C-alpha cells in the first residue's frame, strides 16, 4: 500500500514519458532496419535486371558495336579506368 501518494505523483509522469520515448525510439530503429532491407532488396533486383540485359546484349553481339564513349562506368574513383582512357585516346 502506498503511504505517500504525492511522491508517486512525482515520478509516475516521468516513467510514462520515458516509456513512450523508448517505444518511439524502438519503433524508429525497426523502421530504419526495414527501410535498409528494402533498399538492399531493390538494389539486388536492379543488379539482376542490369546483368540480364547485359548478358542478353552480349548474346546479340550489340556490345561489339558500342563505342567506348557510349559506356558509363560507375565507381568511387574520380577518373575512368585506364583501359577506357586509352581507348578514348586512340579514337580521338
């Protein structure tokens, strides 16, 4: 039995607020994890689609008709790979 109800009134609102904050933070973390999984799945699908297109194009020998300047290389490097630079210099 509570002997001093006023003391309970002092910490109970803080307890409830802390609980709500913890639930909100946990839900935010779950949502971020779900978003990351979805982004990964979408990336996998895009990679698979692009690889399928590339393989199909190679089968039809369309790649032989591409000029090096028609090819886009995406990487973290600020300069294109050496073989592309050499090919462009030879054509230019």
